[in-house]
């Protein structure tokens, strides 16, 4: 089924019962190909960026990659990712400075640091600035994907709760004013 783009491409000789089973399997397969979210990667080492891109694409994430922090900041002007994976030691702008700039532009996007140089002090500073998590290079691919899945799910849940609260506050304010006047 991986190579079938449309169910109509399957042989016409299958029975109706098999057709239903193929439809169920085909629908399931198509649903699995949806992106889990957009992840932007920034690391000054192009090889690391390529490896991360491959791992994340294989795990159904949409990926945009950058080899310097300024490119990422320019992109954030027009596109909001679901998550950012960031190296700590980069020329021009280090990871903490970048995190601070990201928070100023886009306060809720989760940021995960991936670096070989993470001290306890750096981790504490990053947490104070709002980093979601940290992974050391060389990375464990399974741990990376699980962390990103969790971070994106929590971020989406938080945004949904905030929108729901705003919706309820708006409508309850109207009800409150109505009750006061009647």
C-alpha cells in the first residue's frame, strides 16, 4: 500500500469484503503520513543539521533547517514553527541569546537545546528563559523524537486551553453584563 496513491489503482479483481479491508488499511496508512508539526533546526554544523533533518523527516515531522541563528530569526518573522531545536555553541549568537530573542518574537514556541557543551549553569539559565528541554550530542534518536512529540503535544494543549479560556471569558463577560442590566 505504500506505493498506492489512490485506492482506485488497486486491482479490480478484489472482492467487496477485501475492498473494505483495503480501504481501512489505505485510510490508516494515509493518516500516518501527516506531519506531526513543523520543527525548525538551527546548528552551525551542517552535518548535524542534515542528520537531524533525516531523523525528524523519518518520524513524520516537517523540517526547516538553518546553519546560523540570524537566518532562523528572519524566518520567524513570517512563519511560526511548532518547535525549535537549537545548538548552544554557535558563532554570532549563542543558544541563550537566541532563546531570549525567540521568546521576544514568539513567546510560546518550545525550544529544545541539543549540544555537546551544556553545563548545569547554562541549563538553569535556559530553563529560566523558558527552554523546554536539553539533549546531549551525540543524541539518542528515540529520546529526541519522544521529547519533540511531548513538547509539541503540550504546546498545542496549552494553546487550546488558552483559546478556550479566552472564549469562555468573553462569553461569560457578556452574560455577566446582561444579568447586571436585567
